[in-house]
């Protein structure tokens, strides 16, 4: 699992999503990760000022096609559970590393 932070500036990478209802949402890329041999991406919606919103994290299937990132909806409940569990593990690992670095 790897965080997608621009190493030269420590800024989050953002993407613009167009949701099924045609709403456009700017999101920060939290991480890409692998679960059961598939790649996923976790996105955090941002408000108009670029600050995180109180909404949920969006999870999508992720792959690169011809060098371009591609996001696909996760339509299967079982696959979504797998992706969500792996993301939760990443969060737990991140919190553990933060606690460990504060000691």
C-alpha cells in the first residue's frame, strides 16, 4: 500500500469525479492498495476550499490503462467488503505508525 503524496511538495494528489447524478466532486487521493489481487483507490471528498468534508471515503477499483489511471465502480457487495476491510487495515496501520512515532 502506498500513499499518493507528491514527495517534492507534500501535497495530496487530487482527482475530479463526476458522480452518477452528474455532481462534480474534487477528492484527495488517500492511497492505492491491493486486496485479493485487485488494485483499489481511496478518495476523500473535498469542499470548495479544498478541505476534507464530513462525508465518507469513496472506494473504487483502480487500474492503469495505457499509462492513464482508470476508476471503476465496485458493484459487488462481497468485493466491496474486501476492499473496505483492506482500507480499514491500512487506516489501522497508519494509526499504529503514528502512535509509534510519538513515543
